[in-house]
C-alpha cells in the first residue's frame, strides 16, 4: 500500500523540511541520458576496434591463402555490421536495464520512495534490480512509520498537555479553586506524560539495542506474585480473581527482574482492563522445549481476527482500548532483549491468552 502525500502541509510535517518535498525536475533524466551516451560510446569504441582487428586478421589470412588481398571497403562494411550487431545487443541487454536503475536511484535520492525498477536483463542486473526494489520498499515503509509515529506522538501528548494547560489557566483566572483534589488531578496528568515519555525512551533504546539489562538469577514465581499483588486492589474493585499455577521445581531464570516485572504488569493490566466483572485471569508458569513459558489468559471479549496481527504495533489501539498503544510493543521489545518471544492467541467472546517464552540460563 502506497502512501499518498496530501496537498496541504500536514501539522506533523517537520518544520525543517520543505513541503511539498523538493525534487529536481529533470536531473534524473539528464543523468540517465549522459550515462547511456557514455556507455554507448565506450562499448562502440571497444567493439569497433575489436571487430576491425578481427576483420583485418581474416582479410590477411584469406589474402595469403588466395594470393590476393581483400578490399578495404569490404573490411569496413564487415566491421561496421559486427559493431552494430554487438552494440545493439549490449545496449538492449545491459544499457537499458542499467539506465533504468540509474534513473530509479536518482528518483529515490529525490525522496520518491515509491520508485521501483523492472527486473530484466542479465542475471547480475536482475539481482541488482531486485535488491534495489527491496531497499526502496523498506525505505518507503520506514518513511511512513516515521511520519505516522510523529503524528501519533503528537496526538498522545496533546491531550494531557491540553488538560494541564486548561487547569493551570483556570487556577490563574480564579475559575477553579486551588484545592488538593484538583492539584492531585493535575499531578496525575503530568505523571501520564512522564510515563508516556519514559515508555517511548525505553522502547527506542530496546529497538536500537542500547537498552542495558541488569540480569540476575530470579525466582519467576515470586516475581509473578509481586506483579499480581500490585493489582490486588484494582482486581477486588472490578470483582475479578486471579488463578496462578506454578510448578514446585521451577528453576531460577537469569533475567532483569525490573524489566520483566514491567512486561508482566503490562500484560496483567491489559487483562484486567478487558475482562468483565466476575471474570478470571489465569497465570501459568512452566517449561516448554527447554524454555520458560509464562501464560496469561483472561475471560474477556477477545480480540477480533483482523486486529490480532496489529496489537504489537506502536500506538495501535483497538476499538475497546483506552491505553496509549505502547504497552504491548514495549513488552515485545523487552522480551526480545532477553532473547525471548511473545505471542497472542484470542477467540472472540472467549478471551485472550498472552504467551511469553524466555531462555533458561543456569544460575
């Protein structure tokens, strides 16, 4: 799916980038023409010299055998025909595909990430064209993600900042009394912004490989129970219950307990948010294929099949979601930083199961 640029400058477009993007109108055409001309000239020179040498050699051999000499005009005609045939073949097989790649490279340099080249010609040029198309597709995808990410960040920050600004103006104008309750609500909005910024920083560090993990032998049963206890009051208020299944011989796992606790908190918080009153959240720990398996299942409404592949995308939120859209992407990045994996299974009307696998490192 290609992304079409709007005619008007969007509010999320970087201020230091011109809109619409500046392109060199015919620079890529001039570059292609110059390239093909030079290529044709070089090949024509080399082929003419080669054909003339071959024709001269044949002429001398035939002249020596018959006792006569061939006409110089015949030698020139034969050389010209050979040069024309070889030059036509080279231009058609090599020059045109290579010129297309040069043209596409110039267009890509001008910011047209939708550029693709036809994969034809010799095998080596087809390989180059295929690699170029793959690179262009990735650049187009990354460019779309960058712009969408900027728009999503602006959207997520705008709401709490607008609330903070409005309440501060109300305090200054005397519309709101400066009591502790309103100040606490204002402080909660600042905490929301701080959590969002911290999640973005952690996610960026995890995806770039710059996140530092402080691993230590950890009893996962204790860590899971600590995460459950943190949501005890919320679960009681929502009339939800926890069910924990942990084997007695579960080995210690070398992980960063703070980061894995953050993963567990995100998954348990999502389960609480989407499970109706009277539901049960089941947490199971075990060993599967030599790896630690953590399963968190709820009895909520489940996730629609069309939404399930997107839940780990940044800022993606379903119709029933009220979060920032960073919890699951952050959990996936933290689990991946430990060498593990996270997946989701869901059936509409029967609930969702999140599975986390972590490598077991001997303590």
